[in-house]
């Protein structure tokens, strides 16, 4: 039986998500803000030191990687100094996709990993997120302990650590991908890869070529300031035009740190995370590689996904927005596949985090000899998503007037669509999402809610 399409507004967030929003520094995906203003070298040093002092053993080995932002080197140096001041050894892995961190953690037995990246945000932003020894992002509780240690300014460590550069990390990451997808034959596939001028600019083209694809690339010349600028998974129009023009059979667009991917088929149609997860879930289920015959998605996932999974006999669990909540639910249920509409897809059979490159390869594995236009993964309900900028750390999504507007629209769409309004955990935005039977109805309903949110923000 298909699930109800009606959904509450921000009450759909878990209590863990709400708790995360009350913390001073950490949001739903680490510490993030404008580099040099909010995210200063002093803060990076303090975070590195606090996290290292809380880690074990006595001299933690801490991997540090980053994306291509111009502030990355500054924050890398400061964070490494903090690690050394905290008594650990900072191992600098250079520019790598975020998913390389958990893979290298497990490969080398490091005690902690730090990724310096603001993912899909503009170049002026940057961020710091931590991964524990098992390769998972640190829990809300662990991040809160880091904040407390930072505030308390504990005494000096028992020893001063070292800072060293690691060589061969890109090849280590490529080796992990090749071990997993070495049997995938991409000979004859013409693929266009939009690397967002970010962390995938070397790794993605290389692994696709090694697997036999005919590869063209775009946005693969980072200069520190062009990351995500009119390219990548947040701007796929250029990729779509290139594919339509015949430059490739299909295209993939990564985000700045490489943990997300969206696709474009030969007709130029966008294939988002919902469709990619649906495609992969059915493939893994058909080949007996979908433990529990279940998949985890978030409240943002399109109703059409739920309908397709019900048709295939695959159970769906729903969480708050954020890959950490998807991951927690996967572990709780013993399942391995989950993700988000944004293209953040987790396959625990490969790694405990989203990996845009691996997800693209898994989608091609699921397609086999078919063209992406033949995917038949799901029928999407028209969806309108509008981001409304609000004061920093605002909880405006819970305002009375906004809640009343959401309730009115939800009643009007009951049984035919749904409404979701939530506060972003990474940016000062309220996200307004409406699904309805037609584009026009979705646009009209979202416009009415956006008007209320904007009016409240101006008060």
C-alpha cells in the first residue's frame, strides 16, 4: 500500500535535529560559515586541538583533507597546528573528495579524520567536519563535547605532535573504487563529468577512464574561487545542454566536496537522488544485495519514490533531512542503502558515507546495457522547492503564522500531495517544499507559503 502524501511541516524533523540546531558551532554537517569571518584560523586551531584532546589513544593519528577553496590551505594549516598542540599527529592528505576520509580512516587505522569543505556552498564559505575511527561522522554528543572543550580551554597536552604530508592518497582512494567496481565495463559509454571545480576534479575522470568510459569533463580547473560557480550538482543546466548537443550519452554532476551526484540523461532531463536511489535499490534487490529489502530516505523524498518501492516490495524508512540521520537509521535496521533527493547516496557495502563517484558508478552498474533514458525508476510528482533567506540560526519554520499557512496548504492537498517547511541546518535558509498533481498547483501553493515566511522574516 502506498503511503499517505500528506506530511506535517517542520515537526517532521527529529528531536536530534532540533537539538543540533541549539548548539553554538556545529550544524547538521559540521561547523560551517564564511572563512576568515566566522570560520577563522583561530577557530580551526581550537577545534583541531579540542577534538584531538578528546580522542584516544594518547597520540591520535588525525587525517586532514580538503576541497579546492582558496581558504582551504589556511584552515588546513591552522587545524593541523591544533592537532599537534593537542598531542596528535596531523597527516595532510591534500585535496580529496570527502568520502575518501572514511575509506582512508579504515584502510590505515587512523583515530580521527577532518574534512575542510563547505560542500555545495559558494567559495567564500568553508567548513570543518569530523569522522571517528569507524568512518562515521561524529555524533551530536561528541560534537557537543568538542564545543565544551573549546570553551573550557583545557591545559596543555602531554606532548606536542607532528605535522606530516601524506603521499599517494589519491591513488589509495582510486584503488578502493577500483576494487569495488573493477568488474564494471564502461567501454563505449560516452560520459560527461561536471566536477564543480571541486574535490573530484582528478579522481572522477581517472576512475571512469580506468573502467573504459570515453570521458569528457567540465568544471575541472579549480582556481580557489570557482568551486560550485555555475556548475556542479547545484547548476546542472550547462551539463544538460552539453549532453543534448551530443557531447555524451549521459552526464554526472558532482558537488564541491564530491559526496553528492546528480545525473542528466541523453534528452537533458535531470535525474535526481530520488531516481538514482530508486534505480539502484531495485538493482540491488534483484541481485540479492539489498539487506532487509529496505531503503532509508528523508522527508524530502518525492512521493513517486514511495509508490515505486511499494510496487517493488521494498520497504522504505523515512528520517529527518541530513545524511547522519539516514546513516543512523541504516545502522539501526541493518540495511545498507539510503540517501537524499540532493544526490547524497550512502551504500554501506562500500563506505559509511555518501560518495558521488561511487554512486554514479553504481547507477551505471544498475543500468547495465540500458540507456539512462530507459531507467523506469519512478514517476515523480511535480515538486516546487524554494529557499527563503532568513536571519542566521532562525527557527522561523516554527513561527505560528508559517505553521498556519502550512496547515492550510496541507489540508488543500490532502491525499494528492504534501507540504514540508524546514530550517536548513547548514545555511540561514527556510526551505519550502510543495508536491502537487500539477506544476501550477505546486508553484501556487509554495508561493503563498513563501510570502508568509518572507513577511515573518521582515518583522
